[in-house]
């Protein structure tokens, strides 16, 4: 059911309380997914505790082992090895040096390390990670419905001489009324590497979701403007060793951070409802034979059809460098 005529006006806006668009989004457009969430049972005993923290703060952070099953941990290991190896290839290093890649790419500080122009293979380790049952249950507990996988990626961030721009500035994400993004650091990330930074409780229905309507007037803001509303002591700077996992509702205010030394290599996964505001560009070649649960099937089923043409009034996308 397409309800974007109702929900699009709330893109990049954290609802302070449920409204008509939310009720239609959850209980009409996503009725089946909501029902399955409400009557389903959690397969892992600590999912509820993790979900409570996520629902209150908008973010949880820890080593990936806390959020994944044994199968998910194996998939992360396989995916990480491939991506880290790719990040040190001559092609990627040429882009970082400024001697290779697409000169028209939108984000000059970022290199995409995976690409699926012919669809994501059903046995890809990144797909197995994204469809880990424990991770999906955590996401579902926050969204209030069984989620859909919206996108999968991996990238390398590196220092540039330019001032902070685009995702390095404070913003809310536009994909859905509520959504979850997962980030997994594949190398150690300290304060110099541009760590992901989040302002807790600014997510939908969070205690600070409606702190200042004035913030909603701009899509992206520098630190000095955000400081007027939320002191830096309120910001959660997500440094950590390799295998640190961040699970966040990125309708809450966040920024990617700007590396000043070293680099940041990570995996990113995005989850939405079955009726997102932004269309999906990811698709999967066929239903994976290894899937064993309903929540996994529900997460991947919308991806079995290739990307559709962009809506006429949709946001234009800049070019990406894909290696």
C-alpha cells in the first residue's frame, strides 16, 4: 500500500507523539507486519533489554557479538575480511590519493566498497549478516513491526581538506517515519577517525524529539548551530574497536564525523517498514535457501524485484564511486 502522500511531509521529522500518518503507516499499510510483531515470540532472551535501551535512547552501542547469533557472527567475519581486503586495493587507494575514481561523485570523503548492479547474491555474507534473526528482532522491537531490509553497504571514509559537508553535518535521515541503521566498524575508530555521533532521545517519540521546531527548518547543520540546542556533553561519540556495532534510529539527530587522521571502514545496514518514504535501490537475485524464519522472509521479500524507476517528485541522487 502506497501511503507516501501521507508520510512524505514527515520525512526528516521526528514525531513527538503518534499522529494520523503514523497510525495509518503502522496499522494499515503495515498491518500484517505489526500483527506478526505483536503476537510473535523473541528467540533470544536479551532482545527485550536491548530494545528497551534503543527505544529510550534511540541508540545502542556495543561489540557485535551482543547483537548477533552465532550464524550472524560468522557472516560478519566473512564479510569483514572481504571488505577490509578490498579497502586496501590499488583502485581504492587511488581514489583516496585523488588519482582515480569518478570525479563527479557526491561525497568526496567516501569510497563505496561494495556494489550490486546485478542484484545481491542470495548467499552473500552481507545479506546473511543483515538477515540475522537476533538483529532483526531488535529492529522489530523498536519499529513495532517486522522490518524490511532497505539497503546494504560498506565504505571507507578518509580525511580531506574540505570543511564538513553532507552527512558530516547534523541531520535526520529521510527513509521512513521510524527506521534503524546499523553500523559495524571493521577497524578501530578513535576520535580522529570521524566517529558516528548521535544525540540520544531525539528519535521519534524520544524525550527530546520536539525540543526545538527551529531545528527542522534546515536539513543539515554544523556543530555551532547544534550546540545552541544540545550541548556537546549530550552528544554520544561512538568510538570503539573493530567489531563495534551501532544500532540507531537515524531519524534522531546524528552526523558521520569528519576524519582528521587515519580512516574509518564500516558496514552499514538500513531497515524500514514495508511502506518506506524513500524507494529501495537494493534487490536480491532470489529468495535465499538458507532462510529459516518468517521474520527473515519478511525482511527480504520486497527485495526480490529489481529497483523501480524513481518517482517524478523524488529526491535526485548524486553519483557514487563504487569500487
